[in-house]
């Protein structure tokens, strides 16, 4: 004979047993989750170590590829008589080739092959070959702009090369990000920039290793440029030409 309350007692015992099973199941699931989390943390540590090692290797490679060679203290450019005069450059300006061997591009990076005294030479693809659609669109948009009056001419011993200063600010260096990219180990990755205004232009040193000389004088952070100035960057020599200033004279 079932006593009063037995049903309630059995129900409570069944409920307690059910709760025990639930807790046991939750405990097993938690242990699995903890093991999975530990595995993920170990994998993350391994990936982080590999990432840090790759960063160190890339940093070493970057230093090897981008380190600028310091000029010797006794380095001097040849006398001015060994380079073209300003009058000669002005008379031949229209015939001087641009970096890609043809008409000067109106936009994009200006790449040029320059013999490096320490590491041979390297030739860069012109921007219209690498980015044909982008270059075409930029060139088309620039057809209606005013002609470029300011030009930087590299006084290369074999043939001068002109770099039209078509932007308000143009950087010069070895980096692919430079507007005027020249591969030369005595030139810093970003060596200098030329800032043009309607009234003239100025050259600024971007913390270069070998500095900037204008008319053979070492300059500080910034130097105003005049038509005909000779600019030395590393072992490269340029002549700054401002046809608007020449016309005004």
C-alpha cells in the first residue's frame, strides 16, 4: 500500500537524478570546451612566434636593401666646366628625353635607370605599362592643364634626363613610393621633395643620409630654388630649370 507522500518523494528523487545527469553532461561539455580553448591558445602562440620571426627576417632584408651608403668625406663633384651650361640645357631642353625614353608622362612615378656605383643598374617599368588604364585616365584628365614650367634635369654624363615637376609636391628617392624614383645607393629611400608654388620652388631634405647641396653649398631642412641652380643629391647632380622665371627675365 502506497503511503501518502510517496509519489511526491519519488518525483523529487527523479528530479534530483535528472539534475545530476544534467550537471554531469554540462561538466563533460565544459571540459571539452576547455581543452579546445587550450588547443586554440597553443596554436595562436605558435602562429604569433612564426609571425614575429617573419617580421624579423623582413626587417633584416629591408635594411639590407634600403641602407644608404654614406658619401666619403673627401668626395667632390667635378668642376662646373665638365657639365652642360644653363644656356646649353635651355637650348636643348625640348630634345632631352624623359625617364621612359619618350615624352614626359604627366602623372605617375618617374622611373629611370641609373648606374649605381656600388650595385650595378636596374631598369624600372614605366607607369603606363604597369597601370595602363589608370595612366590613360590620368593622362586624359591632364590634357587641359597648363604646361609644366619647372623641370629638374639629371646631368648624367652620357645623356641628361628631364623630370617635369608636374605636381605641387614631388618626392625624390630610391623608394617605389617616390614620385621621381632613381636607383642609386647614395640616394636615400626618400631623399628630398620639391615644393612648387606659382612664385617659385623650394627643395626640402627628408632626413636623408647624405644631405642636399645647392650650388655646392650644404643646405639645411629647406632651400629656395632659383632658375639655373645646381642641386646635388648623393652622387647625382641636377639642374633646376624654371622656364617661367627665364621668360620673365
